[in-house]
């Protein structure tokens, strides 16, 4: 008991001082009008009612949801690629290293490189599209496309980590299972759907949870690719965390910003709980 | 694993010493002791001049050291705000008119009214439009550092190539529209003008030139939907419609000033603060000059300037006031002028600036003070200005009539103003 | 494998995918040798027409690379060491040492994982300020040292270990710390590596926090310098690409050398989830 306290003390003190307390003070602020300087005034649920009628907030939630939904498409892609890498024999490590490169690159750097690639006039992406006779777009300057453009980068960035986690899951599947089904005459594609996917489902589930939490909190890309330049697409492309940042740190409305953040937290918790509920129907614990 | 523990102990030791030294130094403030002031800005271009000013100040005040720090622009305001709210802002820092009111209202700025009186600073030496921007409820919270008015930056080579006469003070709106059209050459990827959604260099000026106002007197309502304001906004929407400017999307990918530097646009309405950058750009040697903004119903340009302000929570208020007074004085102005970085606010110190870049008709910007109008501020200016792109873009794109977009923007701005 | 299968279709697909992964980096490297006017040419040139190194010159004359590199590295080491120590201790207690309210407390740790990190900024800033740590290296590292993520990861690791060794040690008269130190911790090495790698990544990449806790502009890490570069050189793409390249390359090298540890570490974080 005494030992347990000793072990737990540093983490708990840190948690309370650096996470729990800041969280609670944000929670309190969400019920206040907080000017940039000077005392706050208690305003009850005003921030929350204002938020419900604020088109900007709804749009930001919509953008975050869309971004998350698209980034989730990266998971089936990662499952297929992980399975392919598993079969690649020699050269496996080379593939893993290549797919992992974006993970070890500074997000700021990634944002810069992709902003350049997405440039509507002289960007590489439109140039490649032109080889196939496809008309280019202003990917990060046209609000119709920004979220999709970000999501593509999001998938690209996250693939490396997902592949490693899924790869580890694949290696844990006993080879005998495959051998038995091969004797039954199952082809590679059938094996993939009947053995790999079900037996890998716990890892897929884990990756899904991580992806959703991270995607709902997307901030860096938009900050680097849109805010630092005078971009008119920004107005329609804000994600929810970006909006929080803008309200709390740029526009002197910490109370309102806090309320946005609290609502986001509730959304994340609901999404996570939902996934845990849903996993019963598709995750297979052998 | 042994290393882990040794290192963890080292961390703990660092923490402890850091804490104790931190609390130790804050208590002592003997007057004879050397104090250090911090001075924040957001411009790498101007940082050397700021260093020079700081060095000059230290020569006169050996007991006060000044540390110049440059923050990246996108993070400048969030960093300053967190610092000011948390009691640790830099002692002195650059301020802008549209952020000033929130800081002054919140009591975050040091009151300089007495310093101005006791050191005999002549407030009339600054352009009134700028010094007024840093006055709140009759108190002076900032001294003008520089000022800027707007002009037409133009690329002579592109004008020559298209056989168009250079802009001059006889130009009105129609001349700009015509020239922009003639200068545009899609085959070469050249446009006559850059027409972004830019308040300070762009539509504020044309609204004023049309005889409009941006904020109604009293500061509780805006005036974007009035016929004059609509005319001023239309000026830009028309340029877009005629194809004389890169589209908004192109200007989002590549900012207007970069388009101008890359010689893709022939005209760019903007401030004096670009002179130094254009001057240093080897590709633009001998190709760039500046002319007054065109006349609408009348002549007008927005005037503003950076102010030097101090933090109310500074540990060394007396030294800080001394430094701010120095920043507002002639010597600091002369250093800025001589290095060519910006147009100093102090009257009579501008000649070295003009001389430092003789290839541009920089006198244009000084002459424009006569018809300069202060940058409009009201309520939470940063907030309602942030809404402009969203509401005005459909007008620029041609998706909505200008009248409609302007009316919607006005409603949104008034909502923000009503919150005060 | 019972029968030897053809692997060339597998390789074909993987090579296509790898090319897509790597193209942005290749493009970045090609661009940084071009001149500013060449990069805005339509259509773009693939190889640099006139090989130029001005981008590197501009970058190194603008950004104090080495001092920022030192800050990035120093704060990374501090943060990793702190996080590993704090998390291993707490994770072990949560997994193996019963105490009243254990589950509730752990629930609290878990809940904090779901809170967007930006939400803690103001409170954390206040604490760092009150301890007089602003502008110091520890300020950059401290919040990350106490991230609940590490505790969560370490708990998972300890939970999955067979209890036999522990009991044997205890019967030999070892106290809980000795058990933890001599028996359990060595077995948790893969997870420790995972935590090191992940914490190191977060630390190296952090942008917003370093800006806020360094009001005087001292002790700023590489991402801050890089972000500043963009403000200053808006569309001077060669310089931006050079900056992005130079600031990213240290971690990429570390990764190439220690890739096995990176992979094993990250894999172990997922396996037991």
C-alpha cells in the first residue's frame, strides 16, 4: 500500500497539476465570459447556447467529421498493405522504412511540402493529373477541396504507424491456420478475407480508436497550410480544434473557446464509447 | 536501466535549482542593479534595426540591457496574449491598431501619459492618425514607431511590355481598370493587378475614396452596405470579373506580394512597408516604382502604423517607460530611416529613408498623409476583420452580387460590435 | 508456407505504393536545388535546370540551426527520461500493486487521453510560470513527462507479464521496488523502447507549446524556427524545402539507424491494446 503510493505519486501529482486542473479550469471558463485580461464573469450556459446557433461551429464539426471519415479509409488500405508486406519476404524492411518516413518527419515540414505540391498553378499534383488529362484544382485554396486534400495527407502520414501495429498483429496469427486453409484449396484473396481480417480484428480495432481520436483533434496541418498565409479558403476549412485555438488565442474569447473544446471532448468520448459498443459485432477475440 | 534513474535524479535536481533561482531573482530590484528589458517584434527584416536601437539606448543607459526578440508572425499575437494574461509578457513590444483596444481595455498596457508630459515628448510630431490609434479613453498607451500609407506599387517592365503609360497622380478608378485589362496577358501568365480580399491595402481605401465610411461614428455599427461602400467593394469585384487579377484561389496559393515579386502582376496596392523588401530583391532591380492611389470621388488612403507599447505587469516600469520614450524619440526614428526598414513616424526624420532607396518615388507615401484616414477600429476588431474573407469571397468570385455580400458582412460585423 | 507462391505481384503493388509514399520527399529534395523563379514555372521542371545552393545559404543565415537543434535534442532527452521514469512506476502500480481507488484513478488517467491537448495549454502555462521555469529547457519537457499515455502503455505491458517471476522474487524477500527494478522492468524493455520512441517523436514535433513557454524567445526548438521561416519567405519554396529538409533529417537518420527499435516499440504498443 505504501509502496503503491510511492510508485503512483509522481504520475498522479503531474496528472492533477498539469492535466486535471487545467481541464477543470477550462470547464469552469466554458461557463464564463473571459476577456483577454481582467476578471471573468459567470454567464451560465450562454456559451453553449450561442455555440448551438453558431454556423461556424457546426461547419467546423462537419469538417472534422468529414476529415475523420476519410482518414478512416486509410485503415483498410493499411490492412491490405500490411498483408502484402507480410508476404513480401525479403525487402520487407525496406518497404516498412519507406512507409514510415512521414512519421519521423516534422509536421511543419510536411505541411510546407504538401502546400507546395498542392499549388494550383505550378504544383506537382496537378502536373501529374495533367498526364492523365485531368484538370487541376486549387487543392488548398478552394474550400470545396481543402478537407479532402488534408485527409489525403493525413492518410499518408498515418500509414507508417498503422502498418507496424497491424504487421505485429499479423505475425501473431499462427502459420498453421494458413497452411490448413491452403490445403483446403483457399486462394490468397479468400485467405485474406476469411483468416487475416477476422484474426487481425483486435489490432484493426485498436488502430481505429487511435485514428479517430487523432483525426478529431487535427490541427497542425491546417495551421501550417492555411493560417500562415493569407488564404481565403481558411474560413470554410476550419476544424474544431483550429476553431478553439482561434477563439481562445487569437480572438480573446477564452470562455467561448473553452465551451467549444468541452463539446469536442464530449464528441470524442461518445465516438470512443460507440466504437467499443460496436466492436462486439466485428472484433474477433480468438 | 541504471541510466534512467541517474537521469531522473538529474531532472529533479534541475527542476529544484531552476525553481529556487527563479523565485530568488524576482525579489531583488535594487535601483543600481542592472536590469534587463525584453522587446518583442515580428519582423526578421527589421530585427537588425531594432538591435541597433537597443544598443544605442544601452549606450545612454548602461544600467539597462535590452534584449530584442523576434517571434514568427502567425504566432505573435497568441504568444503575446498568453504572456500578457499570465503576467510574463515581454516588457516592450510592437502593437497594432486592430489589437490595441483589447489590450488597453484589459489594463495590459503601461500608461505613458505622464512620461509623455515629463519627458516633453511632442505628440504632434507623429501623424495624428497613428498616435490616435494608441490612445484609449484619453490616455496614451503607445508611441508610434512607424507609419504607412498606401500607394500603387507597379512593375515598369510589365507596363513597358504592354505599352501602357505608368500610373501617376492624375489616375482615377477607370484608368486603373483599363490599364489592368491591357496589362493582362493570359498566355504569359501575367495579370494587370492583384485583387485579393485585403482590407488595409485594398477595399478600405476604395470605400473611403467613394466617400464611404467603414465604421459609423460612435463605433457601434459598421457601414459596409451603404452605396459608397458597395462602390468601393465593387472596384475589386470588377477587377476580378474582368479577369484582370489572379483569382482568389490563386492568391490564396501565392500571396499577392509574392505574385508581385515573381513579376506575375503589374500593379499591387499596398503600403510603404514593402519598399525595403522590393529594394533588396535582385530580380526587381530597376523595374519597380510607386505612384499615389487613384482618386475616386475623392482622394483617400488608410493610414496606420506600428506602435511601441509596454506591458503593465513589467517588473521594471520606470526603466520600461524610459525605453519606450527613447523608442518614440528622434534617435530611434533616425536609425529606422537610415537602415531603410520602414517609414519612421517622427516628423522630420524621414529624409534618410527617402535617400536610402532613391529608385522609388517614396515621397508619394509621405504626401499621402494629407488625405490619410486612420485604420478603422471598433469593438473586437480582430474578430470582425477575421470574418471578411468568408463573407466577401462570394462577391469577389462573382457568386453573389456585391450588395448582397456587403449586407451580410455588415450584419455579421454588427453582431460582433453588439457584443461589447 | 507449404508451397512457394509467386511474389512478384506483391512486390509490384508494394513498389507502386512506395513510390507514392516517397514522391513528396523526392520532390522536396529536387526543389531545394532550384532557383526561386524556376519553381513557379508552368509546367514544372522535374530536374533542376540550373543547380543552385542558395536555398541552404538563405536557410542557415536566417535560422540559428545548431542552437535550435541543441534545444530540440535537450528537451527531447529530458522529456523521454522523465516520461519513462514516471510512467513505468505508475504503470507498475496500476498493474500489480492494489490500493484503494485504483480503478477510479486509472479511469481518470484514461479520460485525460481523450482531451485535446490544446485545452491544457493555459493551465500548464500558468504552472510553468509560477515555478519560474519560463524560457528554460525543462519548461519544454515537463508537461510531456507526465502524459497519461505512458502510464497507460506501461500498465498494459506489466499486466501481460506472467506473475511467476514476481512471486518468486517476493518469496526471496525482495521489496516491491526491488521486484519492479530487477525483475519486471527488464522484462518491459520492448514497451520502454516504444514509449521512448513515441515520446521522442512527440517532443521533436511539438510546435505550439514551445512558443508559448518561451516568451523571451530563448530555448526554441526547430519546429519554431521552421514555422518562422514560412512567415518570412512565404513562397520562396526552395528555401522552405531546404529548411524542411534540414530540420527533419536528424530524426530521419536516428530512425534509419534504430529502425528495429522504432518498429518493435510501436508494434508492442499495439499488440496488447
